[in-house]
């Protein structure tokens, strides 16, 4: 069977073979030539620059010095034997130490010969030394200049055992680059390469692995970053064009009696301007006859559920059914209770379907769905079961959509011959560059103001020494009738991480807040679902004053009476997660508080995170800061969904390239929406290749 260059199995590369290929696959996921090409160096050392021995300090990861060995000495016996060489330059002396290959080293090194020594300096016994340095003889000054930037690759212990440390991986990569010779398919059209004045793909790969200098390295990086981001944008925008042209949707042509009755007689509070704006955007979408695919962003408590309900009422007024799917039973019950209360007094049937719904009730729901009598259904994953059949489903609302798998979400499309309108909601603010890259095929709405009467949560940061002060504050708030969350990052004690343990914390809180004066709930991920539900319901009903939990309550029950959130080891959480947890309080009209507890020893990033939380409650400012500190990582579950696999581009740092790539994609598709022009054949080929690998995830987000 013939392979393209990039699809060629890695075992056929000189220096690999079947054994090394197996370990490369297991350790790094490298199975083909193409995989190795995109296994980029994580840093570079300029081998044309040298350090003076007198300037070496412990902060340097690597140093390169040039000089001569003036003395050899073998120290110790048997396994403890080591070879120590005294190396001299014009500024001083340093010891080079070898524990292995002593005979070979002594035979290789010549007297009165100038060498280049490269390695990691360590400080021992009041002086610096370099253990097992690289050492090379200098023949000409041109040899030094030609060295350029040396790439460093991440490796693993198992790879190092078979000789594939950074240097070994670099050797394989050099073999690969030397064998390309016109075998690599270009992905960008010639006219685009000329217009952008960028390197060819072959040149880019050669110069990102073995750059002669920083200028050519930056050119290689820019070309490959642009390519990554450009094709993501191009594919998303093509999907949006296809949907707009071909994806027929239900037409909600009227705003009828149900919507107007609710708006004028049952609205629980006046809509904010942001809510009004979003409802108008949704109204415009569903009136076109094209399928809506809209993402609704808004902080916890911003009123997304009310917008979702009013959207569902539009469906009802036009003879359609609507459903809302939530990731947990607690959240589904919360939505059901909230929406039922809002619809109280209106003649509109609404039901709740979850895994624990009794069979008799479940059968009645199925019957009323098929007949069309049941207009609004709220539930969990139970909604996607084959037994759930609608009479005429017109709108699907998906809450905390990143908690669902792509297949689970997409199955809602099959509940009607013409796919229903889709409104996906998230309380996790998404930075603009991430939204452009992940949700480029969606229309995005934002609720960026809180309903009137909501007070911003006061956030403060305390160290362990303030524990007594925090306990007294908790007692005061409980005395005032309020409830409190205490959140821990893990369940059991860890030997490697000095974290507050949830069970240990529960015991200390139980001692400080004893029965019968106080009652405490405990919730964590290893409890059975019914146990968690029971404890959460106790807290919701006010039967317990304190909820000790892990992050399972990050997306959970709405308890307006809970006004204090205490986050233990807050330095161990990401910013967005801290913001989500803080959003559990401040749901009522009382002043709420978020207390961040931490160890004294904080990294620079941890200090920035906690400081950001204290200084701002704006979810979008926090999301941008989180993206800069953490990178895109698993924001919105992108890693597990496999939607974004950026090998090189960094959404936190490459916003300009993201915007530029998007503008180029827009320009090309404006002229050639189907990429049918001859000059764009490379683009169409690449898009089809991506589609075959990723699948049709863009159809629902």
C-alpha cells in the first residue's frame, strides 16, 4: 500500500524501527511522519552564543562555554567512581563531571585543544559544575556560527531509556526533514503564499525544527500558526454558510397570546436591556425560516433562564413544542421549579423528565408528548432516549452545553424531520479569541448585566492564620439566617500536594459547628447520585446551614439563602472555576461574600488569579485573564471534545493572527463560498480531509 509522506508509518524512518515506533506511539502518540513533523520543540538554545565561567549562576537552565581542559582526575572506587575535568576559559575555572563512559571520555579529550562545552550548571560544595556535558572540538569559527538555535524536545523516562531524549528526538527529526525533498503537500494556494509573503510549508517545518536564527524561526512559527487558525476559521465559516443556505428551519412567524400574556402579566421582574437585546436577536432568528444555532453567554444569575423561557413561549405560540436539557438532575429540577413558578396561573402544561422519574409518570409524559398536549419538557440526558418522541419539536435549549458530549447534543436534532432551533447556554464566559475559534459557526448573544437588585459578591483573600476570624464570620451569618458553602479541591489526602482534605475539613468544621445547634451537608463526586441529590435537597430546604463539598456544586442547585462561599486552597483552582463557584452565592437580595483561603506559599500565577478575583466580578475580564494564565487548555471542554487541537498557536497570545486568519477566510468565502474555483483546490482538499478526521461536530455546539 502506498502512503503519502505524512501518512508514512514512523517505523520506516531511519533510526526508528518497530520497537522504537511502539514506544513513540505509546508515549507521545507519534505514529506517522506527519505526527513527528508537528512534534515541535518547546524551546531553543542559541549555540552561537557563549557564557563566561565567571558569569554562571544558578538561575541558568543551560550554559555554553568555550575553553580548554587543563586537568583530569578520577575520584572514588567501583560504582562511586567519577571523572572530574577542570575546564578553563579566560574568566575562570569550572568542573566537568562524568559518572559513565569514563574511559571513552579520557580517550576522546585532547590536550591544548579548544572545546565547546554545553550543559546544565549545578551548585555543589561552594562551586559550580556541569554533569555529563556535551563536549565538541572547535575546528573553525564557522562551525560555531553554523550551530544556530538548538531545539529541545519534551521526552519521557521510557523514551530516554531507548536513547530518545531531546537530542535523540532531534536526530530523528533531522532525518525526517532531510528526506522531505518536495514530498510534503502544500496546504495554502500559491496566490495566498505570495500575498502573505510567507514561507512554504516545507520551509516552515524545516525552520521551526532547525532554525538558523530567531528571525527565520519567527517566520516559520507565524506560517504554521496561521495555517492552524485559518483552517479552523475556514471550516467553521463554511459550515455556517451551508447552514444558512441549506438548513431549513421552523418559521415562528407570530408573537402570540402565550408570550404576550406572560410578558404583560407574569414577568417576575423587568427585563434588563441586555435581556431585551438577546430576545430580539432570537426573535429575528426564528422568524427567518432558517434554523437558529445561537450561543447565549451570561454570568450566573444574569437571567438566561428567563430568556430561554420566553424563547420557548415563541415556539408554543407557533404550534411547536420546546424542551430544555440540563446536565444534572439537580439543575433540571431547579429549572423546572423556576419555570413552573414563572408560569403559575397560565394554562400551559410543563413536565420534568429525569432518570428517577417513575415509570407511570414517564409513560404519561411520553403519551402527552406524542399527542402534542405537553408543550414544554425539561429534563436531563433522559430527553435524548429513543423512547422520547415529540409531536412537533421546534426549539431545544441546552444548558451548560459543554457538559454534554457532541453525540448527546446532536441526538436532539433527530427529534423532528426538520431540525429544531438550537439555543445553547453557558454561564462560563468565553474569551473573544476562543469564541471565534471554537464557536465561529454560531451566532453569539451575551447578557452582560445583572438584574436590578442583585448586589455584587464581596470577595476577599485570607491565609490560614485568619481561620478563627473566618469561623466567627460564618457563625455570625448563620445567626442571621444565612447558609454557607465550603468547597475543597480534592476528597482524600494527597502525599504529593499539600491540600486541605475534604474529609479532614468536614471533621474540623463539625467540631467547630457541632450538633444540634448546627447541621452540615457533605457532597463529593464519589457519592452515589441519590446520596448527592439527598444532601443537596437538604441544603436547599434549609435543613442544613453548611454545605461542605468538592466542585460538584460548580454547576448545581440555586440556593438564594446561601450568601457565603468559602473556597479552600483557592490557589489550586483556575480562574473560571473560581468565578463559577463564586456564582453559587449572590442569588438573593442579601449581600453575599466569597472568601478565598490559601497557603502562604503562592506561585506568581496563583497570586495573580486570587488578586483578579478580589478586584473584579466581570466574567469576561476573568475569562481573558484565565486564558492568558492557563492557555485554552480545557476551557469549555475543548480538549476532550477534540474540536481544537492547536499544536502551536496560542489563543491567549495570538489574537492578531486569529483575527487576521478570520478576515482572510471571510474574504475567500465571499468570492468562492464552495471553494470550487481552481485556485482554491488545495483549500477544499484540506477542508474535506479535516471533516473526515473530526466528523461533523459543527452541526451543533
